């Protein structure tokens, strides 16, 4: 009888752990999609202001930030400025493949077709840029 209760308890515990783990993966995917969407808007020159809806009882305020956009030279990623000088001009969509504490991998696409892959090794500040359209040739590999 004790064995049966122990087995049932272990199965129940595993069920709870696996159910919690599935939700964690969804949250990670959602945050990755938000990062990619934010990156796309930065590349196209659009900025989004945080909504003050919660603090103002559901009332939204739209501010004109055209003066701030013209003088804002900050980049979301520290390697972004170097990347822009190394790749060809174009209306690239930036897709974040991975962004973890060690590395960040970005793809530069136009119409879903990948043109460049960038790998930034954070602890070494090393940036690698690969031209996917040109036989995966490496066009940049230096510390920044």
C-alpha cells in the first residue's frame, strides 16, 4: 500500500512539474517575439512610447516625439553601429535568433530571405558578420 501511494505521489509531482515547465517556455517565446517586434520598429525608425493607460485611468496620451527622434542616436544593441557600417544599405528586418548572457545572434532579412547573420560574443565583445548570400563568407570578425 505504501508503494502504491509513493508511486502515485511521484507521478503527481512529475505531472505538476511538467505542467509548470510548459508555461515557462511560452513566456520565453512571447518575450522573444516582443524583442523582435521592438527591434523591427527601431530599424524602421519608429519608436513606441509606453502606455500611460494604467496610471491615468484608461486614458491614453499621444506625444509628438519627432524632435526627440531626430536627436536620438542611441542603439538598442551595442554592436548595431558597427553592423550598419559593414553591411550593404537596405530595408532589413532584424530577427533575433538568440539573445542570452553569452551571445546574441541576429539575422538581417528582406522579405523573409536572409542576407546577413551577426554573432556577438558578449564577454569578449567580439562581433562576427557573415554574408549568407555570398557563400557564407565572413566579412567581419573583430572585437569592438
